[in-house]
C-alpha cells in the first residue's frame, strides 16, 4: 500500500463589500487556509483549517474565549 500526502496554504481574500465584519473595517493581517490531504488509493482524507477573526461559540453562549 502506498500513502500519498500533500499540503498547501493560501491567503483568504475578503472582498471589500464584506466589511465591516466583527468590528473590522479593513484587513489588518491576512487570514489563511491550510489543507492536508492523505490518499492510500482506497480512502482519501482532507483536513482543512481556516483562520477566523472571532470565536462564534463565545458570542453565542456569553462566555469569553
């Protein structure tokens, strides 16, 4: 069995029409998305991580995150 793997990273481009969002009016630091792909010819798994500006759970439940 051969396991193939790949990884990547890209900047998330936010359109100016999206602002203001969560109190931000411009992009201060670029947000990134990272991907890890594993494939053994039978099963393919993709793990994706997306940076975000806020933690929605903290806002929804009134906790501090």
